[in-house]
């Protein structure tokens, strides 16, 4: 099941459209979750689905009606849950194959791409979370879901990989996402080297790290290439700041996949600098995959 948080904002509407297309692509049911932040009524740990008052129910019902116009054969359900948004969405994610959220919430203060609820949810859940920009209109011509560009959409999946510590969870998600599209996976792996002052470090290309990295990269990708033989893999070594390369490459991607390590002292959740930069600046939907 794919779950998506809806709150009536443009970002959540874009997230719902993206989630519907992804659910249709994967043959999974779609569940819409609207969180009513009435913490005194039901603690998040015991938050239950319940018949909501009419004004609250209107938001998910409108989204369901819109999605069913474009995806009449898709199994779509909606529910309203009372509680803390981040806590409820964490519980929702644990019951889902994927959680999809808008990259901006419906708060009074404008935020960066990843809003406070989305970031709080990312810190809590161990399930893949996809954040969708409110202006994202990819694939609308091919799979429905609103007006959009008429040019053929990209099917490239972009993944940022740390070759010294490759994550099977990250690669599994990236290869699976590529397999459900046009089967093109672009792997960007970075190297931190000395860049002379004044040189265009973020844009430089050094063939030596590429040669050194091929062994580790091939070892990391080999089992996934065998499992997904139809996925075309394009690898790119970058020197300097991997986040800048990922953000730039995201302009032509259908989905960007990055990781979040859960291996931290005292159990403190952490979102690395590269993942945080991609979340805030990438124009494409971003999937964050938690891994050890």
C-alpha cells in the first residue's frame, strides 16, 4: 500500500497525484490520510480512524474525487486521524510500502521545500518517504492527474550512493523504482578530494577517482544488476560537492533517491548534509530511504 498525507495545501495535492500514479504503476492500493491536530482528543499512540465532522472530512473526500476521475480503476481509501501529524504519519508509514508527503505544509509561515512536519516524519520513520514539490507536474500527460506539460516525461531515476558504505536498502528501492519506469537508473557517487583554490571544484571531473571507484561500485551494484537485468545503469563519479551534482541532475530526473543513516549514537536520528540539501533544493520528487 502507498499512503499519502493530505491537508488541502497545493503541496499535498501534488503529492496525492504523484502517489496515485505510483500506486497505479506498482499495482498497489492508495490510502489518503488527513491528520487533525487535536492532541487532547486522542494520543498519537492510540489514534484511531473515526467518523470525522463534516468540515474535516471534506478535504480527503475532495482529493479522492479528483483522483478517481483520472484513475477510476485504482483502489483508493481515505481516513481522518486525530493526533500529532508527525506521530500519526510515522504510524501510517510503518503500515505502508511508501509514504508520500507534500514538500510544503499548509502552515501560516512559508517554509523551505521540506516543511517541519515532513522533516519530523523523516526523523521518526524507518520506511521510505517521498517528498513532492507543489509545482511538480511530471507525467500528467501520460498517467493523468491534472494539467501539465505535453512533452514526454523523463523516466530516469537518480540515486546518490556512497560507494564506501553502499546500502542494500537504498539500492533495492532505487532499482525497483527504475524497474517500474523506463528502466534507467543513474548512479551518482561522490569523492572528497583537494580542489585548488579558485578552481570550479563542484564541476570538476577527475578520471583517477572514477578508476579507483569502479571496483567498489561494481561490487555494490552487481547483485542488483543480476536481480534487475532490464534496468540500464549509468554511473557518474563526481568530485567536490555531491549535493550540487544531485540537485543539478535532478532537473532531468523523474525521481531522486537518497539515504538517511539510522546508525547514530544514543539513537539520535540524523539527516546528512547531502540528503538535506537535496530535500531543500531538488526540483524533482525526492525519496528518502532509511538504512543502517
